[in-house]
């Protein structure tokens, strides 16, 4: 083995060691176990409340759909809202299960990673916001029907409805791609980083940045 090759290998190990020390140092500075346990319990309570809320909303939408089966546009709109409600509900269930499985006896970096995975929960709602953009009309139709007893659909021209559905159907493909792209694993991509930073809060952004640092270190 050439001396230059050996030097490069040693420098690579040094860089990884340095990054590892920095990650552990950051974890030691930012994690007080007792404080973290208390915060985790608080977050768990919030997620349970969130779970109950989405469960009630999902049940309500199920009842709404069943009641309006004879009105196709209302049943379809209600189904679309119901699907997104179930996605949010699944996310809340996953968070509750994940929070209950956090082990505070694990190494600090591993513990910090799990806590930041919890803090990054807000990214799910950013993704749902983008994915639901083409079918926002479903929310409007259902909301107007429930709260004001107004059927918006009957006031729309059939031609407009067809054009609107076709155009927004075409948007689904790029939006699904965007849904998959918005991840802490893609923070090295400038537009992904800026998009997440713009639509998510500071807590979510910092959590994603830490998770990205962990992934970069593993490489």
C-alpha cells in the first residue's frame, strides 16, 4: 500500500471520528435525560389528543359518506377528505407507538435521533398540504355543505368541472413525486431544503437537519 493511500484512509477515519465526536457532543449538550423524558410524555399526550381528534373526524366522515351515497359529488368529496384524514390518523398512530418505544437507556446519539424523528412529524402535514392541493375543492364542497348547507357543486358549470378535474389529475404525478422527494435524506438538494424550511416550523427544520447529519455520518 502506498504511503499516500494510507494517509488518505487515515484522514477519512479522522474525519468520521471528528464528526462522530461532534454529534455526541451536540447530543450531550442538548439532551438532559429527565427533561427529555418529561417533554416526551408531553408530546405523547399531544399525539394521543391528535389521534383521538382524527379518529372522531374519520368516523364523522364515514357517517357523512354513508348519508350522501345518493349524491355522488358529495360522496366522492367526502371520500377524498376521508382518505387524507386516515393518512393523518395513521401518522398519529405511528407517532404514539414510536413514542412509547423510546428507550432512554440507549446511547445518546441514538436517543437523540428518535427524539428528532418525533420532532419531524410536522413534515407529514407539509407533504399532505402539497398532495391535497389538486383536490382542495373537496374540502370546500364538504365544508359548505356541513356548515352552511350549501351545495356548491350545483352552481358550477359542467364544462368547468370537467376541465378542472382533468387539469388537477395531471398535477397528481408531479405532486406524488414531490411527496416522496420531501425528506431529510434529500436536504442536500437546495430546493428541497428551502421548501421544507419555508413551509415547516423551526423545530421541524432543526430535527430534519440533525437527522440528515446522522445519515451523512453513516456514509
